[in-house]
């Protein structure tokens, strides 16, 4: 069976054709690995193209032809009936990779109306450091605190040192809702609630030249000069500015401006969930991510990256925000802290129990391994529960589409493996989440429903 598809979101210039094929081909090698039995670049009717065959034991099951037209064409042939089901997954994968390539040569600038054009250098550096420390995810910070406390307990065996660490980490976790004020670049409020993101599609060589220029002052000057053009959405003037600045020819079709009112979206979702709206922060990062922090509704924060705002449609963005606000509603951060504290109590008990040193060390190692596995599985249940609740606020297909964009390559896995369910990561396998959200009967669900889906996914990965 033959399937044909156009990548409508991509327009290639002649000098970008080889780079596009190299990028897509390299990424497909990472995805399919040993399943690739033939891989070759050639010219199809005078146009640079890439031919890939997937199969097993030297027998081709699927043939993929990628033609680097101005608008790239994809042709996929399922060589037997059994493989026509996988074609849609292959198309989704290539589409996601093409979406990733489009970002590769696009220069982005972020503005919040009424706020500083660019955060100060000191704030920017502090945000980088704090971001690295917390890995943009409080779940990992809780896990890190467990491991660190266990190491200190094993090697120092000092009660006061252990207590000091416990209270220090507890203090950090209680004030976690304050972290985004340092880590993020802008605060979104009722007065400064409109976010503008501008993208300029440049030739790859010009883009690389600008990216290599790390001058903080030059970056600030460019943003300041085009500020009025962006706020008034004057694409033609922006194209002319960059044409003169970069000595290239650009038109207003090479410029896009995204305008989002996240404050209103968050307030509407919070009202539907019957909680106080969290404080909202924007981080100047192209990562597609959103993070909820805080133990209590009134002291909670929601951090959103500029990449998420830029790449998701408004309905997809609403679904992701609903997912994060669900974490705040159910006080998931507080539950994770309680689990962390439970491990501390177990370690306190071991400290006062007179046991042989080697036996104590063995018990400690076993406890931390088992506890972390259970801890992260509970985090996975929280994620599924938040997915189900977000599906009641926005169409579940919007959240499935958003997850597909954020995880890119991971969506091609046909079935979640056991190691993904027991791994020390807070998110369930993306392929399982997407499959679950695309099932029409999934309309609502609480803790028990989420636990049931997680256990079902775990069992399927074993059988």
C-alpha cells in the first residue's frame, strides 16, 4: 500500500535541501537503529531525496522515500498488509522531526507587554544556576534529597549532620514556590499578561552566525529596536530590519508573531477546578515544558517556557496548563514531600537500631532502591490522573497532541517496555499516555482510575 504526505509547515530553500535530509536521516537512524536495512541519499527526478527501508532479518517491510521539494514530500510503501498499521506512526515521527527542523533555523525573541525587554544579566545568570539545581522538576529534587541524605547517613553516621540536612531540605521544599521568582525571566500578572513571541526564519548559515554571537549587549539592542514593531505586529518592518542587519533578503512571510494571554487561560482553568489561580512565570527557553510548584493553593506557582507557548496551539496550551493546575489542586508536591519524610523517619529508626555495620548498609541500599522505584511510580500515577482531569477541561486529543510535540522521538515506540514503568522518571511512557488520551471513553477519572490505568500499562509491558 502506498501513502503520500506533504510537510505543509516546511518550506525549503535550495541551499537547505541537503541539510534537511541529513537532519531527518540522522534522527531516523537514532529512532529505528537496527531496523534500518537500507539507507541511501540520491536524486529522485533531479531532486535530492532519501530512501530508507525498515525490516527484519534482511527482509524489507516498509519503504520510506523523503523528497526534498520546496514543500517536502513523504512516500511510504507498506510491503505487506501486516505493516500498514505502523505507517501512521512513521508519518507522525517524520512530521515531528520536521517540526523540530523548522525550529532549527528560526530565531526567536520573547516579550511580555509592560515588562523589561530583557532580564538583567545577573537575574539571567541566577536563573540558569537555579534551573540546573532543580532540573526544572521538583520530583527530581525530592529524589535527590533522598539519595543525599542516605549517603550522609551511611558514611558520616552523625545524627546532628543528618538532622541539619533534613531541616535544610525541608525548608527549601517549603519555600519552593519562591524558586521561580529567581529561576524565571518574567512574571505574568493581570497588568502584564500578554506574551509576544516572534520567529524569524533565516538561512541556516546566517542563523548559525547570529547564534554564535554571545554578546549580551547586542542581543538586548536587537530586542529593544524591534520592540514597537512586535507589539504592533508589523511583520514587514521586522523583515526589513533583519534584511538590513543580516544582509539577507527576507519578506514578511519569513516572520511570524504569536500572541498569547496565559493569565486569562490560567484563571479560567483555576475557576473550573475551584482553586485560587497560581502565580505565573515565563522562562526564556525553547524547551517545551511547564512546571507546577508549591504545597498550598494560595502559595503555588506555575512556570511556562517560551518554547511551549511558541509551539503549541492555544487549545493544546490550555490542555497542558490544565494538567499542571491539576497537580496544584491535588497538592501533589505536598504528597511527594510526605513520602520523602517517610524515608527520613525510616532512616532515623535505623540510626537508633543497633545492627552490624554491613547489615545496616545493605538495608539502607535496599530501602533507597525500593523506595525510589515506588516513589517514581506514584509520580507516574499522578501524571495519569492529571492527564485525565485535564481531558475534562480541554479535549483529550489536544493534550495528546501536545505530548506528542513535547516528546518527539519517544512517540514511535509501539509498546511501552517494563523498564519505562519502573524507571526513576516521573512520567509514564509517552506512547501509553497518548494512546490513553486518544480513547474516546476517557472523560474523567481520579486516583483509583489513574492507578488502574498505570497497573494495566505495567502488566501489559510484562506480558
